[in-house]
């Protein structure tokens, strides 16, 4: 009887002690700042990828477990401390047991460092609206950007943080247009100096002859075929003719010389039957070309401009059509090819190929009586990066040439002082300088209310009211105040 009474008194005390013990454990675990054990729904514990989190409890812990060890690992460091390390983005359940085998569960989430990714995107794409959120082990990109290139670059940047990226970025703007303002400035200077002397005799000292280098003209002689007393132009194959007789005793034996070019100084003494043609010419030419083409192109596409023309170029065929000649037209003038690419940071990358070409008949060919000119060209290919409105120049495209041709009569040309009359010389100096200046600009289409003004015409167009008048009346009758 005494035993039963003591047992009845001990059992309530034991139950009260166990309840107080359990309440102490719950209070101690709930007091941990990193965990915060709830009574109803499991609490959430977050740790960043590649980092660790230390959980401290006031009660002693006996065991710890995670449902997916590949996402995070949990290690008991001491009876009151648990170390959580994030291994892979995702979520799982964390279980803790105290010394009395009471279990508590938590939602353990391994987060990516999304804040650092957001700051990086703001720095790289300051003018774009981008949002980054994490969904499980994936990154979700949303927002609006101006081009698909920026959307692809943002996805590539996010892929460095997570292998799974969901790209939901929308492109709001169309493809941008680049206006290329180009200026071609060319100066061509040419200085030429020609000097020479030809002596000819139509009968002086009973001698017919010519002494000269014939560098600048060709002489045609006709002896004995034209009477010396003939009036007018003798029949000699040249536009300029000088005729005379060989002495007084041989007056019936005439002589005539024809010159394709009388040069710029011509002397002839009919009484002496002696003449001279002198070439002393100095010439200077200046050619200036300024072209300012404006070309537009869509981002990433090639645009071309040509200010010049085309000339026919014969091509001899081979094979079955051997000997046949076909005509192919070749372009010449001022040409510009460029490809713009707009970078995500607003920089315009340009691949520019300017070219200036001209027809050169001096170095041409003559085929079947037709003169085919050659092309003298200057071109450059470069790739640069500029911002909107900036300019770059291609200068230093200079061409300096000196051509000198000298001829002389043997022996006579070597005589001091007098040998100068038996020499001829042609000197040609050319200096060409080309400057190309390029300025890219980003342009947008104008609204209907922003139409540009038309150019000012120097003279008015035809006024139909004043010209036609009323039906059946002349313009003077339709306007009584008009003067006849």
C-alpha cells in the first residue's frame, strides 16, 4: 500500500519535470539566431553557394541529416554547433535531433550570389532594364533590352554563375541605323617642263636636211615633187609645211618639210631656206576634288557608295570561243564600302574601305586602233571603333612622281655651250595627296510631323495660271493689266 502511494506521487512529478525539460529544449533551439525553430511550419535556412553557415544551439544535438548531400553538407562540430556548406544551387530539408531524440526540420536553400550579378549587369548595360531572380538551381532573366545582341551577352554573363539560365528577355527596339558621313579631299599638282631645238634646211648651202632629237615632233620631207613657185599649201602629209628651193641655180628642184607640231616657237627664213622649231614650255596644273557622300546602313549590313562611272574593257575569250572579244564594264571614281556593328556599350565598330580611282590614258593600251585606259587607284582598308559623332581620318595617302626623259644628238650634243642646241629634255613632276575623313552617327526615323524642309530653288517653276490663263483666252486677255 505504501509502495503504490509513493508511485502515484512520483509519476506527476516526473511528468512535470519532463514537460519542463522539453520546453527548455524548444526555447533553447528557438533562441538560436541562425535557425529559429518554429512550432508550426518549417523555418527557412539560407546559405550562399560556396560559402558556409554555422548554426549554434543552446541544447546539445545528437544527430544532423540533409536529404540531398549533393546540394549541401552538414557536419556537427560540437554538441551545440552544426556547420552547413553550400555545394550546389537548390533546396532541401535539414533535420536536427537533440539529446532526447527530438527532431526538428528546416528548409535549407543554397542561394546564388544574385546581387553581385545584378551589379555587374548594371555596369555593363547601364541603359537597359534587366532583372535577375533565382528559381531553384536556375537563374531567370527578365526585362527589356534594345537589341538581341545585348540579350545574348546578358545570358552569357549569367551562365558564368549557373549552368542553367532561362532567358526571358524581350527585345523592344528595332535594328539601329548608322549614318556614315565621309569626306574625300584630293589635291593633284602637276608641273611639266619641256625644252628642245630642231634645225631644218630647205636649200641653204645647197643642202636639204634636219638636225634635232625629234623628241617632241616628227618631220615629213618631200623633195622635188612641188614646184618652188607654187602658191598655197604643197601636198605634204603634215598640217604645217615649210617649202623652199635649193639655191638659185636649182630653182626647179623644190623641197618641202612638214611638221606635225610647230611647237611653241617657229622661225623660218625663206631667203635663206633655213628654219628652226623650238620647244620651251612650262606648264602647271592643279586639280582639287572634294566629295561628301552620306551613306546609311542597318546595323551589321554592308553599304556601298560610288561617285564616278564605268568604262568598257575588252576581254579576249578562250576555249571554244577563242579569239572572240567581249566587253566588261569596270567602275572608277570615288568608292566607299563599310560595315557597321553597334556594340552593347554603344561603341560603333566600323570596317571601312575607301577607294579613289581615275582613268590613266598615259599608261593605257592600244588594241585594234582603240585606246584602252588603265586605272590609277588609291585605297585603304581599316577597322576602327568610334562613338556616336566621333571622327577619324585616313591621311598620308601621298603619291610623288618624277619623270625625266632626255635626248641628244651624238657628238654635237657633247660640244660645250653649243651642245645645248642639240639636246632636248622633258621633266614631269606630280604630287597627289588624299585625305579621307569618316564620322558615324546613330539615326532614327522621323515622325510624320518632322518632315525636313525642301531645298531652296534659285528660280520659280512655271506658273500655270499665268501661262495658260482661262479656257479659250490668251494669257494677255486673261490678265488685262499685263503689258503686250
